[in-house]
């Protein structure tokens, strides 16, 4: 478990640009060290804003896109190509603009895919794909992701792990079907906290006044069942990337003055 570090930016746009630059550096460093890199993407306005900023960055060409594996932290269990699916939005923001190897884009199953409308079967299938990609050096059923990104919801949810629901209590499985989610669509597929914690670095993204209370709760020692964001941390680093509005309720002592 790594203690959270905070970086606070002036506004949402600057946060997205800085996070994109940070991600480029991490991917390039991982590829230089190990030959390839693996990143877990998140959806939502902050996740898609980061991807759009990455697409617009001249430094994006420093990445060898053919040696990058992309995974997802969660997905809305909807038909392939649905505009609400995270992978659809990611393709529009970035994926269709760079030379990725299609076999290394690990999208979560759609509701009209091989598992049909069975979200639990789809989750098991994605768990099997993760396990197949894990090597002996990973010491577990998922790869050791270089960076895993998560958006933080106003209720402190991350991925599709919502407060008090069964998915956030899961300790064995790496991927679960989520039923009855409090925000639409109610059926989803999500990584669990054990899978999230396999990452070298976990980055939590929060921007806007509506995220201020969630950041305050998650960073104040709350339990992960009541505040799932509090249970999301990386093996070597846990990084909260916020804008000033999302950080407005946090004690100033939590982050260095220069980060704002």
C-alpha cells in the first residue's frame, strides 16, 4: 500500500494537459525499461479529457503505440459501439488517432458480444483475459499495470465500485458484474479493488466542485466500503490529480503550494 500523493492544478483543462504529459513520460519510461507498457483507462469527463489532451500533444509521438497494452477499469454493459461505452468514447478521443496494435486493445465485453446479456459471464471472460496476460513476475491473476487511472465520482465511487454495494466488498475475483448501480446504466462490468491494487501506480482524477466532498471523504481516512476511492491504491504510488475546485475542501497541508 502506498500513501496518497496530491497534485492540484488551477483548472480542469490544465489538469488534463499535465496528466497527459505525465502519462506519456510513464509509458515511454516503461517501454524503455521493459519493452512494453500497460495502462488501464477510465471513462468519464476527466478520463476522456486526459485522452483528448494526449491526442493533441506533440509529445505523443514519443510513445511506441504498437508496444502498449490498454485495459479498462470498468465498462457500461451496453451493445458494441454504443456512445455511452467507455471504449467508444476512448476511440473517439484518442485510440483512432494513433497506431495501436488492435490485439493489444483489451476492451471489456459488450452486451451483444459472445457472453450475450450475461454481465457476470462477461466479467469472468475479462478476468480470464487478464489472467492469460499475467506472467510469473506478476505474482497474481492480473498483469502488473504500469498506470491504472480512475475517475472519482461525487459519491466516492471508482470504476463501477459504488459505496456499500457487493462489488466493493469483493476480495477474491478480479472482475465482477455490477447490478443495480445507482447511476445509469445499472448493469456494468468492473475491476475489483484487488485487481486495481495490482498496478504499480494508481492515479485518481477529480475535477470540479461536485468532487470536492468526495475527495475530502476519501482522503480523510474513510473505509473503502463506504468510500471506494479510499481503497484504490498502487503498489508503488497512489497519485491524486485534482483541480483547485475538487481540492477546495482539503487541508492545505495535504499538498505542496507549488502544485496549485
